[in-house]
């Protein structure tokens, strides 16, 4: 009820807005090669924020400048061409940050997901240490329940963002999963961990990521996913030549224009080539 007018305010300045229960993000793309385009993008964002502030003041709400964050996302080459270092929110200058937390997931300016992986590892290591301190007082079932609730839930959270990341990042999470399995089953440090993972019915981290993407694809096809995801998934139409591929449900091909960093990890591409 309180936020319904927000979309009308934003749409008068920007083409897109992404809103969650308690978090709203406004964003705009521009070409870093064009100084005019860069200035127009910053002006549009600042004008939009100014109007949002006016609307909130009229409706007895408050815009918290300290909780407002600003980040420019792009490849390293693109960011080197950008001259924007801050935007103005009211009387406060908000500097551009290199990492930001978004609904529990960490994003960095290059979308490498390294910040997300590192933050997750710090959290998991902390909880592994705490559980390890009381391991001798817990039964096998209790250890398994606690680790699944506290550790595996963190490893699985937003793991679809890890599709296509370098193997070194997934290996960090795999080592943590191995440590969690060792904690539950009381296996020796240098014992082979695969039999323990099989006994616990835990997929390796790489396969857990693929499973999450497959689940999202299934929900998109059958209309159970959010609309902004369903729009990105198109089932391939049956050919008039009666090809062998017509016997199964395939998705339309998608080719990324940006191959090195951002394009190969796009949601629409990874649904087809996990």
C-alpha cells in the first residue's frame, strides 16, 4: 500500500525498476564511450531519486541516505572509461562501491562472484568452527540436521549465481562441503570424502549448481517461475521437417554478444549449456 506509487515515480525517469519486499533497486545502462550518455544516465538517476524523496516526504516516509548504495557494473575495460565516482542523494554524496550486498548475495563491479564466494566461505568457516566445538556432545543425526540447516543452506543460497564461475571458486565451496561432511561423519582428515557424500546423499557443489539451474528452467517452462524469468526461456518450436530433435523439449538457442566475462554467464545462456 505504501510503495504502490513508487513505480509511477520511477517510470517517469527510468525504463526499469526492481523491487522486493523491503528493497528497491533502480538502474540504467549507458555506453562508457559516450560522455554525454554517461552524464545523462547520472542525471536521470539523480532526478529519479529527487522525485522519490519528494513522494516519500509527502507520504510521511523517510529516505535513508546512509542505506543507499551506488555501483557501476561492467567489464574492466568498460569501467576504465567511466568517470563517474559518485551520485548525489539529497545533500549527501554517495560514492561508488566495488561490492554490494543484494538480498544476501554479494555482487562485485565485474560480476566475477569472487566477493560472494569469499563472504560465503567466511560465514561457513565460522559456523563450522562453532559446531566443531560441540561435536562430541551431539549424535550423528543431530550433527547432520544442524549442518544441513546451518552450513548446507548457506552453500546452496543463491548458488545459481555461480554458474560459469572459475573452477577455483567452486573448489573453495567444495572444500567447505567436504569439511562439513567430515564433521558429520567423523571421518579422518585425509580419508576419501566421496563415499561420505554418497552416504549423506549430498551432491557435489558443481552438480548442486546445475540442479538449481535445471529446477529454474523447469519452473520457467511450466509457468511457476516469476515473469521476468519466464520471459527469458523459450521452448523450441517443432520443425516441419520432422527432425529427431523434435521428439524432446528443447530450448531455443541463445548466443551471447559478450563472451569473456558477462555474456557467457547470462541466465538465458546457462539454462541451455549448464
